[in-house]
């Protein structure tokens, strides 16, 4: 059944437009709260948010929804998405909610839901909650309406948990680190954690004003970080996105390093230390073929999933893997977190940097990626991938690649975009087939 509200990463959209209105947020609180009212204990939900202007509105609406069905609310304010997952589990809550549209512009917002185990909800749970959104809620009796309170030390709890993932025998003394927090959820916790571990921290994107989240900063636009690393002669740069579940690294020469190289580094290192579980790592169909070949040379497997960190996590849990992620920078290390955590992943990279004594530009180049090109085509409606001319363009591209590369075309689960990706040995051919498919999609859209 087609979903009306939930996408690949919760509910997301432009604020004050369906589905991202205060009214629907309140209904989500009522539906999700009622769904998790199980047992006779006092029920509790942890709610965090990033720094978007609309976060106040969505937070208030969710509080009204949850308390109206009898669930108590714990508010932790601006916090990374992985912190909300961690706190929900730590506080024995029945549910965790993150108000964020991740790397999207400030005008968008979203609602991400976590179960009591700290993992994102299953498709079945989301389907039941979505169905309940259309039903009349069962409100709590007056005496059983939920209460709301704020927890002031939530940031300290998360910083402690993050630092616990860093090897105890190591420190960051002597490392000059530029960290770009995207004017988002980690603007306080990320610089603080790095400083407490001994790093010399230069912080960017730490002055949120409600509308500058992800604006010319963070993991989706690291140009300012690249320039600052070179300018300050830093050892490394770290870029997070708006809700800090994504990591992109910049080496000492100002070159951007994507999630594939980071997974290669962590996976190979953990493999050598007998810390890697499952004999490989999990990534999506978007990860470069060079990563797969590199891991094969290490005697490790690459298990591919559909795009979306939730699918990576599902495969990791099913197969017993503890390293996985996406090329875009979602790195999931289940020894330390239940979801992607940019700061925890960054600390694993920094640990390797400290122990190796090598410059980041050398350490972070684990393999030579095959030429790969990704382009996005925005569309207003309909199903452009069902157009016969688009199908013909895709078939023609596959014939031209003829087994020498890969083609991945998909509809985004979070934005009205068609994503067209190709990779192969011939860079010119890769560019040509992507442009041809994009042109066909634009005509159809």
C-alpha cells in the first residue's frame, strides 16, 4: 500500500504544508503515543529537535498530541538524532522522536521515530501509526493526561556516551581539528566532545539562528570547511549535517573524503583488530565499486542494500554486522550506536589518525574510486520513471555500459527528486549516459 505520510526516513516536507503542519504533528503524537501505550507502567517519550525555526511549533504540537493520549514527554532541546535514540533507550522510554529534516534547507522539517530499543521503527509499526492518523484518537481521561518536563543535562549525557566510544588509551592532543556543525543540532556537543578529548578545535557553523541550518555549510556543502582547513593548516576537517547523523571528512590538503572511504578505513582497521563482525560491511547500491574491490582484497565482503540508512541497519542486524553506512556519510557502528552518528564515526577516524601518525590525506585514501556521477532531476508530480521514453533511455544506457559499470536510478524517499547515478571504467561514457537519462526524465517530468 502506498504511503501518504512516511517516507524512507520518517515524515518530511515543507513546514506549514501537508504533511508537515502542526495539526498533523499533533495527530502523529496521538497515533504514535497510542501505538506504544503497552503495559501498565507510566509511559514516556523523549523528544529532541535540530535548530530550525519551525522546531518550536512542531515540538509544541507533538507535546500536545502525546500528552493528550496519556504519555509523559521528556524534552531535550537541540540534540543530534543519534542522541535522541541513545537517550530514549537510556531513559527506558517507550519512544524517541527527533524533529529534523536532516540535510534539507530550513524551510523543511521532519519527524523521525525510534522504538524503545533505540532503533528506527519497522515498516509494520509505521504502517499502523499511519493508519491511526486517519482515525479518531482515543484521548486519555482528564486525570491521566501526560506531563512534560525538560532535561537540562541531556547534552552532557550524550557527550559522555560519545567519548566512551573513543579508545581509552588515546587522546587528541596535538591535533588541530576544524569541525563544521552546519548550524544544526550538534553545534554545542561536537566541539565540546572534541575539546574534552584534547583536540585543538576550530568550530564553524555554530551560530544557528533558525534559518541558517545547512546553509552553505555542513556535510552537504563543505566548501567553507575545505578553505578553513587549508587556511589554518589543520590536520583534518569534520563536517556534520543538520541533525548530525551524517559525516563527511576533509583531509589536510582540503580534499573532501566521502563515506565510502571512511567505511573502508574503519572496516579494514576493525578487521585487522578482530573487531569486525560478520566478515564484511553493509552499504547501499550507491557505494562505489572501488569500495567493493578494496574490501575483497582484504578478504571482506560488501553487502549492498536499498538506499536509506534504515535498510542498512536492518541488514546489519539480520546478518550480525557492526559496520555499515552510506556513501553520503551515514556511518552506523552498532557497537556504539543504534543509528548513524556523525560524531562517533568521526572519533573512529580520529583514532586511526592518532595511532597511524600518518597525514589524513594519506590515511583516508584507501582505494581509487571508479568514475561515478550522480545527478538529481526535480519533478512536480506523476511517475516519470514509468514513462516509456525514460525506460528506453535507461535500457540504452545499460547497453552502452555493457557490463563495464553500474546504473542506479531511483526516486528519492525524502524529496521530489529522481536520482540518476552511473559508474564505470570510462568517465566520458558515464557522464554521457547520465546526461541522456536526465534529459529524458526532465522531458517526462
